[in-house]
C-alpha cells in the first residue's frame, strides 16, 4: 500500500507540475499569484488524503466537500493532460519535420495560451459529460442456456452488482438510482462481486439500509474485493451483512436446489495477514455434480485448475478503465477486461464495468452497469 501511495503521488504530483508549467507559459503571473495558484494545486493534490483523514475523524461535511472538489479535479486534470499530450505530439511532429526539411516551421506551433486553454476547455466538457454518464446506470443482459436446471424451471435470474463503493461519493440519490435498476430486474439472487463499501465513514447506516431493502427471492451473496480490506475488513464485513448480503469467503452454498454459488476472497487478503484460502478447484468440486455452478470472484482472473468446474464466473474490479483512455492501462493489466468471455476449459466469465465509481464520480465511455443474468433451460427440455 505504501508503494502504491508513493507511486500515485509521484505521478499525480507530476501532472500538477505540468499543469502549473502550462499555466505559467500561457499567462504572465506575478510571484504572489503564482504562489496562490501553487497553494491551491497542493491542496487539490492532497485532497484524497485529506478526505480519508476527515472521514476517520467523522468530519463528514468537510470530507464531502473535499471529495467532490478533489476527485472532480482529479478527473479534469487527467483529461487535461491527455488532451494536452496530443498537442505536444503535434508540436514534436512539426519540430521534427522542420529539422528534417531544414525549414523554420515555428509558425505552425500553437500559441502558449492555446496549448493551455484548449486542453482545459476539452477537459471541462469531458468531465461534465463523464459526471452525467456516471449517473446513467445501464442494465446489461446475459442469457445462458443450460441442461443443468431442474425440470419445470423456466428461468433463474441473477443480478450482479460490482464495485459499488458505497461511501462519501456513492450514497444518497446516486445509490438509489443503481438500487432501483437492480430492483426493477426482480432478481432471484442478488450478488455483489466485491468493493461494495469504500472509505472510513461510520455513518453508512442509511445507505446500507437502502441496499438491505433490495429484495431477492432466494437471497443475497457477496465476496470481498480489495477495498473491503483497505476500509478495514471487520468493518467491511459488518457493512456487507448490514446491507443484507451473506459473505462467501472460500465457501460454496446450494441455492433452493436450483443452482450453487461459490465465493472466494480477493488476493489482497493474504497481503493483509490472512491465511491462504481453499483452492477454487476443491471448493467447486465439493458441489453436487450436475448443478449449475456460479463462482463469485472480484478480480477477472482465472485459475486453470478450476476451469471446467464452474459454469459462470462473475467478476468486476477493472471498472472498464472508468475514465477513457485509462482503459488502455486496465486492458493491458487484465486481458479479461469487460464483457463476456467463453473460457478455454469450459464455462463463461462476465466482467462487469462496475456499478458505482471509485475516486472521481465520473465515468467516460464506461457507463455503470447492473448485470442481469438469465439462466434458462436448453431447447428441447430438461435431461434431468
């Protein structure tokens, strides 16, 4: 975690320095104003840490204000840098062309103010669009035909929530929107594939009650994600249970004699002192043969030994990058990045784009998702 924070602030600090450099090149600012701008940028850079400190001391209003300002700024700064980088590549291309052609092409360079104001305007527009997109929850549908449903069952519906991140940002009206989308699907089973909660706030009772009221005919099941451990595993487990979820930590359970659901902890648990959990292959093999098996696993990683032992794995974690073009990074790290995959050893994997947001309340070209999975009998009847 220390290495992550060090890397994060080195990169984030570099983005702030670049922004400050472009601002100074565009406008002649006296020393006093430069100092004031620098102080504001330092405050915004420190906002993620200040939010956590305010949460831990139960300064909820301060945490809410800092999170909105700091995380929206984070999205805007990232998009400013990406847009400005395109102009920097253009400047480099003009420079190299001039050197090769031995001509002065400096007249083709954009003025310093354009190099600052054009990316800033683009970043503001894209951040605004992304903020609106994060509020529009999409319902994604997946249908799986199987011979493993008992006779007479025409459909079994699982609704998946992933990466909700209930906390300082995802609560209130934002949380009610995604709960409404899940409730409208009328789930037989509701599952959360990790990162249901986020942050250190103590007063999540109202938000957890909203989730608790979400009905599911045969129950609600969840697994841990990495943020459950960052927030404090004991508190996170209690919060999941207050939201009405049964935690599956290396456990497999039959559901009403119709399907079976298994769940495993996120690997970050072992970095937090937990003993290695039961192997997925052993866990899945403990379930009755001929039963439709669902594996809940936060990260979209597959265990070769377990392939062929489950019919469907449900995962999240990637957020599909959340803010374009960060998806280029997450797609490189996780080949199973978003959507549906047929696995070589048998079974399918669905990777949710995520239902909430982490950090910036912004999603750019990666809209939030509530996933509806309908398990139906194969045409021609039930062989069992």
